[in-house]
C-alpha cells in the first residue's frame, strides 16, 4: 500500500501579534487543503523559517518590529523561496505599492472574511494575484493621472526621471549635456513645484506619478 501524495498548500504565517498568528493557524487548520508549517513574529524570523521549510505561500504582515514585511518579502522573492501574500490592516497606496514592488503577488486586508483569506491563499498557490477590493481601488486611484498634475517643463521631467533612477547631479549633468549648476537649478524648481524638500521625496513622487 502506497501513501497518497500530500497535495495540501503549505503556508508560513508571519505576524508580530501572537493572537493573530494563533487565529490564522486555527483558521487554516480547519480546512483539508491547507497546512501551516510554521509561524514567525518578524521578518528576520520569517526569512529563516521560510528558508528551512520552503512553503508554497507566505502569509505576510507588513508592520512589524525589526525587519518589516516589505524587506522580508523582498528577500524571500529574491531567493525564490515562496510566493508572498500580504495580509495587513493598511490600505494606503504607499504600502500597497511598496509590497507589490518588493514582489508580493497578492494583497489582502485583515478585515476580509475568513473564507476570502483562505481563497486568497489558494489563488496564490494557483498562480493568481488576489487583491482586496479596497486596496485595488486605492492602487487604481494612485496610478491614475491627476487632473491637477504639477506643470513641469520637459527638461524638468527629464531631470526628475533621472533622480528617480538614482543618478547623482554630476551623472545627470553628463547624461543631459548640461552643467551641474543647471541641474541644481532644475531641482530647486522641481522641489518647489511638486512640494517636496529632498531627492528621496522627489524620487518617491516620481515613482508614484510614473514620471
């Protein structure tokens, strides 16, 4: 007599709240096709656990002490260890974009119905990308061009795009064939126009508005 192959989807649950970890573990234990192979309280612990257990899906919280969920997701995806499904309380565009850019394949909210969480895990295991409707709406609104988009000149857009790529002023000047002083002048104007105070904020603004 041979054993039947275990076709259950294996899951690692990551959340810094023990009550949440326990609740999710109990929820998954109640269905035959899903199996929790471990839980972790932060991103560093999660990465170590995922390396050892190689689950099908990691159910990942975002806001955790130490290594957060976005950083852990980026490492898990970079090492091709598992698919990551975010389960969080936050539906703001910055966190959604950050998680998806890090490689998460789905984004659910903790106020979702239990069946929706179970279905989300199954969907990820099938190669799909479940997104909570509220998160999807926020993402669409963020990606939609704004009617009151700040009026940047073509040259300012070029400079901003290169800032977004991480280039320094000297590199931007060389790329565009202008002086560093001109680059600084453009940046001063750009910062004032889009309402930021530094390069990092400008780069994030450019990413958000797809400049």
